């Protein structure tokens, strides 16, 4: 009897984790990735909660720790760059996690340690699918025809394959937050801290160190507009107008983005779905449940989902039962991250001077010795007391 075959669409953290664990449990795996080659770059992600155990089981804990961004702590700063609040970064799951890594470095670490036999096809996408009782046939845009036992969609929050195969089941919930990410030159004034500046109009500026000799920058602001349809220049022009007079390092970041090769614009949108599988198709990572950076833990959930999927399939010849087991284990973990505390968006993005002052008072209270244990619990995302399901 031949080994079962899985087609995984998407070579990000979720897709590569699924490929790793399915191949480790005896599956033949073909990964289809739309990008013409592996995508380096990206912003900070971290490994928290139960994902740390998954990483350890992959034998990658040390490799990921060695790729740390060099960030040591997170601070709020005022317009002069003076620290107003320092967030606790003690322990593995502080505001700056023990395992803090760039998205591209994380994905490459998994890619470089995939078991032998995983086939990766770049520059192609899922075109059509046809399912029968025993298999699913996947036809790609380039004309490849793959007969498989399972199709794993790991295409991210804007997955077109998900939208087509789960039509009517995708609940998009915009948070009213736009974020612009990019890499800019490092200066002598940059250090090993994540510096977070907020100003009126619900605008934020973030500077974070990396391990590549550059600085990762983020502009994030509260405004209900969709920049996705705009080309890069028009989107950045819109953002520049939005940040007029914002102060601190804003002009440096905007000028850096104009010259950056990896600017990415995103309107934060949660994805909620009543089911993550249908027939021989299942979803993992942001395609299934995007929690957004507001919830945090997206990379940890993505990594964990690959393991839990493989555990559900191991020893269960019934695909429906296996995928139901996968969902049953993952959903409480996802729900705990996806449910944002009331008022968190307004607190994070104050629009007035009074709002800024109140936010500073709240953050100082939360980081006081009396409330530090409460604050520490807020950063323990993707955490659970349940043991990981066994892979047999």
C-alpha cells in the first residue's frame, strides 16, 4: 500500500509546519507556493506557549533561539524618545519573548530542516479541485495534476482557495487598524529595545532591532480605510498624509519606506469560521483563524496547527474523524487568542491628548509591582494546560 499524499498550498510557517509533521508521520507531501522562490524578510514573530514544545519536538529550539532578533525589551517613548513605560520582559513569554525571530528567518529554519522527500513547487497556485470518495485531484495554474488524499490550505488571511472552497463560511472582521511594515537603515540611535511611540489621531510608530544590521519599522493607525487596492506609491502617499506632524522618528520611517524593498501594507482583519475542514480539504494558520497582531501568537498557532493536524491524522483512516479531532484540539486555543479584551483597540490607539495621558497612566499601573502578575498573563498567548495530542 502506498503512503497517503498531501498537497499543501502555501510555504509560510503554517504550511511548512504541516509539511514537516505530515512527512514525519509517513505522508508524501507536495508544497505549492505562489512566490517564485522562498520569501525571506518580514517582521518580528515569536514562539510562545505550547508552540515552544512543538518547536522542541522538531529539534529546532536551539536553531530558532540562535536567530533571535537581539531585542531585549519593549518600551513606550514620548516625542523626545524618552521612556514613559517599560513593559516586563521577564521569562519566556514577556512583551519581548525569549524566542523573538523574523518571520522569514523562522520559516527558513523550518524549511532547512524538512524531512527528506518533501517536494516544493514555487511559482504556482491551486487552480481547480475535484473530490471523489477516495481522493482529491488538484490542478494547478501551471497545469500540474496532483491526486492526493488531502489538500491543506495555508495561504494566509487573504486565501483565494479558501474563499472558493469555503464560500459562505468566511467571516471577515476588520478591526479598523492599518499597518505598514518595512525594513529601514539602522542608525547609531537605534538600540536593542522595541520602541513604541503613540500620538494623537490613533497613530503609532514602532522601531525594532533585527539581527541583520537593519531596523524593522511599523506605522500603525486607527482609521477605517482600505489601502490594499492601491499601488505602493499611492498607499505610501496616503500614509504620509495621515502621519503629517506625528513627530518623533516618523519622517525617518516614511523616507525609509520610500526606499525599502519589502514594504507591506495590511488592514488588520480577523478570520472566523464555523469549520476549518470540508471533505478532504482543511485550513491551517491565518487562512483558518487570523488573529492579527492585536491578538498576537499568530506564528505560534501556525506552528502548532501543523503538529496537531498530523496528530489528528495519525492512526485515523477516517479523514472526517481525523480532521474533526484536529479542530477539536485547536479551536479552544485559537478562541482564547482571538477574543480581544473589551476596549483594547481604543486603549492601544488613543486619538486625543487626554486619551494618550490616560493610556500612559493605565500602562504604568499595569507595570507596577502590584499588577505585574496580571500583565504577565496578558502576554501568555497560545498557552494551554492540555497536553499536545500524541503522534502514534
